[in-house]
């Protein structure tokens, strides 16, 4: 057994619906801290709307911010869910895993506002301005580029942290006694982080290449790059087939 502390290994491990055995038995203090930090980040999204509306018109304006809140909520919840899944799959509670978990918390706290700002910008652009952009109408092109860079930095860095957590599990695959299916799933999640970084980097490149006076429809092009994420399933399937073949050949 390696130096990593594994939870629940003295019990019969139940099988999860995703094909992994559940090694994370009980919730640790670190997991509870991560959960609380993500919950606080979501609270920051809510309280950032300002004063409570005191007229119907202000209430309607506030309600128009729901799509932006929903978008940023979903993105933050996605990273939280990925950390929970990693914790349940592997049950690692060693120093390196704790440091990476703390780094994930730090990143979500730093980038919570850029995430919401990008969501507001997206829905404002899609609605032609009917939904609030979240910024004044005099935003410059440089400011728009900066926002896309900040969003890409936040999204990409959090995806990298999730991949690094899976990399720690991969390096301890023997002590964790990962099956072939579990090893394949672990590698797929590591590669997934690289895919997210590639998409985020492409978005930044598109933002930097925007012309000096872009037409209105082109302003959202850097954000539309993230639509490439719909092909994630195809990438995961291709990586899984290749990794499974290599592992089976090695085992033979």
C-alpha cells in the first residue's frame, strides 16, 4: 500500500453506475470544506445583484438575470460534481490530493465573477440586448478580449486541476487495484482536461484575432468556440477504445 490514505478499503467496495468501485466511503473534512467553498461561490453569484428590488420594473430587470445565473451555476456545479465523483471513485486523502483540492477551491473563488460575467455576456448577445449584458454599453473591444481571456484562464485551469487529481489516481493504480475499465475511465478523464485547455486556448486566439471594428454577430465568436465541447463524447469514446486496446495487449 502506498503512502496515500485510502478510505473504506477494509470493506467490500460497491460498484458505481459509472463502472468504478466506490472507494470513498465517508465524507472527509476536506470534502466537506470543498463542498462549503463551492456553495459559498454560488452565494456570491446571488448576492452580487445588489439591493433587493423595490418596484415591479426593478424586479423584472432582476429576473432577467436568471439565465446568466443559471449558466454560471451550471458551470460551477459541473466542477463540483467532477470533484465529488473523483472523491467517490478513489477515496484518496493524501497530501497531494488535498493540495489540488484546495487549489480548485482557490480557482473557483478567483474566477467566480468572470464566469458569471461571461454567462451574462452570452445571454445578452443571444437575446440582442433584451437580457442584461452585465456591463455598461461602452465596453471596448480590449475589454471584451480581456473578459474572454479571464474566462478561458478560469475554465482551463479548473479543468487541469481535475485532470491532475485523476493523474494522482492513475499513478496509484496498483495500490488502488484499478480494473481495466477503471484504468480506461481514469485515462479518459486525464485527456479530457487537455481537451478543455485546447478549446479555451482556441477561444483566446479567436478573441485576439477579432478585427478592430467587428460586426455585432462576430463579437460572440470566441464564446461560440466552446460549442466544440459537444464533440467531447466522440473524443472520449476514441480515447477509451485506444487505451483499452493498449491495456489489454499489455496484460496479455
